[in-house]
C-alpha cells in the first residue's frame, strides 16, 4: 500500500480557529498542520512513470509545503 501526502486540509484561518478551540479544551495543545493523506492499494510496485502519473492526479489545492517548516515537511506520518 502506498501512502502519499496531499494538500493542506485547512487554510491558515481555519487552522487558527481550530487551534483556539483546542486550546480551550487543553491549554498545552498546539495544532501545527493538517493535511490530506492518500492511500493507494497497488498489486505490484509502480514504475517511476506510473508513480508520476498518480502524483499528478493527486496534486490539487495549495502547495503542500506552503507555509510549513522543514521539520513538518520531513515529519513522520
């Protein structure tokens, strides 16, 4: 199964609003980032060409690294 990162799930405004709500529940809680995740069940490993096609089909919305830190971009999923 392939796990592919997607676009941000929330705008900066929505992320701030959700962070405020979560802070009301627990003051030490901080929301850093939210993004879509895609799972692709494949029968055999994809060739580089097919993986590129799949990646292009799943490219939408704002850049997934826009406004994120390098630590988030390289974070563990």
